[in-house]
C-alpha cells in the first residue's frame, strides 16, 4: 500500500492541491508537505523540483476551476433564493470594490492562509475580478506558496522528524508552538498588507 502511495504520490499531490484550490476543503498543503518530506535527503522518493512544479500546477489549475465556477455559477446560486439574493445584493457591490482595489494582494496572500486558499478563487469569480489579473496573481501566489512550503518541508523535514524521535512530546509541543506563531505572524502581516 505504501509503495502504491509513493508511486502515485505526485499525481495525488496534484489532485489534492487542485481540489483544495477549487474550493473543496481537503488537506492540499499537507499533501505538499508530505511530498516535500518524501523528497528530502534520506527519503529520496521524489525530486523536490518536481514536487514544487506539481504543487504549483495543481494550485493554478484548481484556482482557475474555482474562479470559473464562481464566475459562471456563483451569482446564479446566490440569486436562487430570495433571502440569499437580498443579502447578496447588499454584499456583492462592496466585495467587487474590494477585489478591484485589493484583489491581487488578496489572491497572493490568500494562497498562504488556509481559509482563503479554499475560497479566494471562487470569491474572485463571483466578484467578476478580471480573469487575466486573476491568472497573474494566482500564478504568482501558487508558485511562491509551492516553493516556500515545499522547500521548508524539504529542508526541515529530517530535523523535525529527528527531534520528535529524540525528544518526543516536548518536540511536538515546540513544533506546534512554532507553527502557531508562524501562522499568527503571517495573518498579522496579511491583514496589514490587505488593509493598508
């Protein structure tokens, strides 16, 4: 079973990242981290370059699917029920103005934040954000995310695994603390960039 997963790992990575990016909340980033770890020295199941390329391609393709779902079907879905339509009529104009002003930053930074990674593409589509601008920022964010996340997991994978094996629960708590601090720092920086 493990051999089959490793043999088809890059295909599974592409599918997981693409499905998450299209708007289905599955662990695409976890798949990237796992694949990057499996590419790390000592594991050598993949080349890290291919892990990054496949993850970036999955992010770009999935986001474009999510964008077009939002653009073509999102408004029709919102207008289907009168209660939702009234709320959408109030919310969509400010959302469109927000995307017009901050769409690029939101799409780029959103790639690094779990909730926005799943929702930003179809929100951009529903908001009628121009596709060519979406594609530019989507590709930049997808490539940067795949490279940064993949390389961190690639280089930190072995030391993190060794620390857990050596220090057990203490290492797990320390790693979780570092991850939480990093997530909080990214969120604060993201809010400042989007808000400013």
